[in-house]
C-alpha cells in the first residue's frame, strides 16, 4: 500500500495498515505534519460543537477516541479543564450553550458539574473581565502537541515494518486497466525519481486532496479554510483553564488556553484563496480580530501586540457544501474511491484512528488482510518506564508521551547537561540532539517548528539560542558550516515572514487624516480641491469628479443607486499613487439619461468615449458592484483602453447551488416588476425622505453602517434630495432600469464567463466577506476561474469596502498597483466644462 500525505490522517492509515500486516509506504511532499497537522488549535476535542447539529453519534465517537488518546498518549495528550464564559444578556445562545454542555457532560459519562458563579469565576481566573452576571460553565477537553503526535505514530509504524519518506513528492499516478496502480515519485532534495506499484493507493493529503484527484480529472470537493492563532508567554498571559467565549462582534467562539509554556488564542475561520504551495500566514485583520477578543475578556492584563511571541496559520480540509459562512461547513470526513484511488480527507485530529479505519475499510474488497484489523484495538504503543532517569515526574511523563518507545534511547544519547530544559520552555536540550540524529530532519524548520516547538514558544523563533543549537546539532545533521549558515538564514526568513506578526498596512497619519466619526478617518482636503466636471461626449453629457494626483489614471465606477460620491472616502488617499477620476454613470448622480439607455452596453459605450476623449489612453478601471460588471465587460471587449482592472464586490451570477439571501432576492424581484418597483421607491421616498433612502441602501451594503464617514452620508443625502426635487416621480427610474438590465445580463452566465476569460490585463478582485448583496462565494468561484487574478477578501466588510473601511481598501489597492506595475497613460486630452 502507498499512502500519500504525512499528516495525522496519513500517519494513522500507515500505522493501522502495518498493524494489519501490510507492506506500506508513506510519502510526504514537505515534512511530516508540515500542513494542518502542526498548525491546529492543539485541542483533542470531545465533539461539543457537533451537538448543535444533533450529531450525537459523532460526539460519542469523539469522546471515545479522546479517552483512548488520553490513556495511550499520556504525557503527550493532557486533560484540560475548560469553561464557557457566558452571560445571560446573550439571550437564547447563552441558554443554548449551557444546555449543550449539560448534554455533553452526560455523554462523557459524568453528571454535569455546577456552573461557576461570578465570584467563583474571579477566583479561578483572576485576569478574566470583572462583570456581574458572567458565569463559567465547566466541561472537559484535552490538549496535544499535534506535530509530535504525528511523529510518534509514524515512528511506531516504521518500527512495525512500515516505511515513511518526507520531502518526496508524487508527480503522477500510474494506471493499469483503468485503475490507479501506483505512483511516480520525485525526491525534492536529491532530485531523484522512482516509480512504485502497489495494490492500493490512499490519498491522505488533507487540503491538497483535490490536487491529487486532479490527476483523474475529478471535480474539486474541498473548501480550504484558514484558522490562525496568536501565541503569548504564560508569564504574560497566565491561565489555569481553557476558556471559550463569543467574540464581541459576532456569534463565533474564541478560545484561549494554556499549551506547553504558553497561552494560545484562536481561532479564525476564513476562506483561504492563497495557493496551497505557499506557506499560510495570519493576516492583519485576523490579528486585530483575535486581539479585540482578548482585550474584551482580559482587559486587566493590558495585552498589546508587543506581547505576542509568535503566530501561526493552518489551512483545514473542509468538505464544501456551498455554505456562505465558512463556520457553517461540516467538519466530517469523506472517504471515496475513484478509479482505484481511495481519498480520505476532512475530519478532526481527535478521530484520526477511526478515520483511518474508515479509509482501510474501503479497501477490504481488494486487500482481504484488512478484514483482520480490530476496530477497537490499541492505537499507540505502551512506552517503557523512565523511573531510573534523574528527571522530575513531569519531565519523565513528557518524554514517554512524546517519544514512546524511543524515550529510553533519547535519554541514553544525552550528553552532560542536555537533560536540562531550554530556558523558558519544558523542552530538553537532549530532544534536539535526538531529533537531529534520528527523526529525518532535512531543513532547520523541520527541527525547530515540528520536532520541537521552539519556533512557536520562544521570541523571534529562538534566534538567541541558535548558536547553542548549532553546537549541539550541526554534526548530528551532517551539515558543514556553509549548509548551517544557509539553513539558519532560510529558517529566520521563514519565521519572520510566516510566524511573526504581519507588517501593518499603511494607515493615514494624523497629518493625513481628519477625524469625522469615532474610529473613522477621511483623507484631508487636497491642496487642489476635487474638481466637479462635466464633459460633452457622443450621446450626451457625463459628469465626473477629478481628484487630481499623478501616476496611472484610475477611473472609478460606482454601483447601483450610487454616484461619484461612493469613492469619497478612498479617492483622496489614492491620489498619492495615481490620478483619480470618479464617474457618474448614465442616469446616476449628475449624469442625465438624456435619451440614453442605462444598460451595460450603453454604459460601456460611454466609458469608451470617456477613455479615448478625456483620459486619452488606457486607464485602470475600478468598478464596485454594477460598476464592476461594466468595467469587466469593457476590459474584455476593449483591451486597448484598459491598463488594469479592479473589481470590488462585482455584480456576477452566484455559483450554482448557492442560496441567495431571501430578503434580497424578494427585493430584487419586486424591483424588476414594471410599475411595482417605481411605486415602492416612490412610497419609500415619501415616507423616509432622501436620508432614509440613502441609509436603507447603505444598511444593505455595509456590515456596520457606523463605519461610513458622516461626510459621505451628508453629501449623498443632499444629492438624492436634489434629484427628488427635480424628478419627483422619476428620480428612481434609472436605478430600476439599470437593475433590470443587470439581472438580464447576469442570466447569460456563458456571456459573463466569456468576459472573465477575455480579460488580458492585471486584475485585482476585492470582496467583503459580510456582503449580503453579492455573496463572497461568487468571487471565490471567480478567483478559481481566473487563478492569475489577485483575490483579496476583506473580513468584517460588506458590499462597499471603499466606503466602509477606506484605509484597508486603499492599502490593498496600492500594494496591487505596486506589484502589477500598471503603466501611467498619457495626459488628459480634452478640457471639460
């Protein structure tokens, strides 16, 4: 048997296959546990979250497997008292959480303990926020060193006759008689290749499973989701219990827990569009999200970013169901057989043994020996005693748990003083020597991030200890001085890029910004104020706002119901990097219909005239929503006047099978009905006035309308009031006609996809994850169709990122402009009135 993938699932399949007496080989393209299996939340879950979906059998299985790991992996898997910190003001969710834990405790086989009242909670965790009515609901969990669990399973499988190779990539699948019968391998270190045949091939590559299945032209099934964590020292952030609580800005739970000699804070749950070949990293938005949670529940500690020792991000292999919210996706595993290839993916670390048995069960018809495998047999071996070793009981238990049968040999190889701990950790110096000599270390990050966890536990990845580590390990690794220097430099670069806090995007300084609302800043007025202009083009007049600036010209196109003012928060910031022109599309703002159609084709013709007669050359088109659809159509059909393309939550067909927001769907249907839509908007305008109309649109478009600067609200309200006064019955006609035209355009999915494929200029795709009008899943599908485009999802943002969080939006645009090196066009050719 060949197992592809050296994470927790692949290691477990290898262990159970060798237990059945099979000759088995595991190959891993990077290092053992390189992916999700070294970047988890470090919890051995009992399955509490599955109660919310009523999956009691899965909860029972998780509890049973956790109990097994605690018993067989004692010292590696450790029990942890957890508490749900909850308050009655959370309403039904508060009582739902308490009831869920009550049932969960019964399923573990114990009568539920009483809740910790506020006073008792303060005694147990003094740093927790002092809030009357806050209670702690206790329940059981366990923590684990996830990478060491994988290594122990792999080494026990090898001791039982299995083989495992890291840094060996599968480059192809062999087929005989229409079935997978082996693999083509490439040694990524020695650049040697080999062909291996087997009775069975198991694809246990986790989040990479679809990449292997692609050799069979199989349709993707996975939705890669990123979960990120912050690591604090236990001295700075002391905890005696794990604590879960709801984030102050939503229903998602955040957990803080003691782990090793640190405190972990996590996790996020976001779609991960970055290529899987790249090491995942925490984003600035995730850091802010987790720090906000910590500050809300542990304010007395006054933790800051300077207290973060390290951070890490992992990508989970989640089976896609099309849910708009990543957290709603099921965490169950999947086993399927395609042309003889058995793929096993998804699931949780806790149930790794059971998942391995499910994968092997699918092969019993081909490999009869697997029928003899006991489903409830032991998983981890019993490690020998270390009673004679001069270490504390805790240190002896730790070694037995992490190294199993290898523990006595590890102690025996230790030089004088190497049974001491590395300062600031519980890791013994002897563990480094043992790993360097015996555990297939190929690169320094294999040693410091996975064999031991110093890269997570020590400041700057343990850089201060590198000389001592070199003295201990260089000879064991067989590296000369040049190789060590090269590996050390590569490791530090990797750590600073992916395990340190990300660089903060540039935000306007006090000199660059003027506060308008709490927490919101607009760019200061330019020395040359924005110039409103109207130009006479073929077909009729067009109004635009000229913000000035130098560099490539950006032509900004607003969405339905909007105008040039939609770019008011972001445009002045962009003038430091580009010339910025914000159009009013036909029928919107101050550009009249003047007998013209407001459909996509008509808007595109107007845009072509504007680019040739006003800009005088190619420009970067920046389109939001409906404006993004116009920009996309133009970029595909008129590349000669398009230097680049930025699509901001663009209007597009939803992915097949996506459920639309029923409220929004009903609203669109009513607006498409001639006469009905006009009446509804006339009635709403009479009831709520110009401000009410604008705020209704803004509420639909924003995750948090309070972030939009007041200046934008006032300017838009004044313009809508002006239009209502000029056109008492027809001010909404262009909006409704454009809505109907847009929907008809989007019904032609093939035409839309032909536009997407036809774009030949650098493209940035930005989308708010809390967009209720165009689900972010649409842009995720778009990014899959065009993987060469830069895709930037924005957390906690709705349909209009440029209005809701202009600094973050501008930071993304500026970075993309720098990377894409869009060439500046010629100067404007036409003066405007």
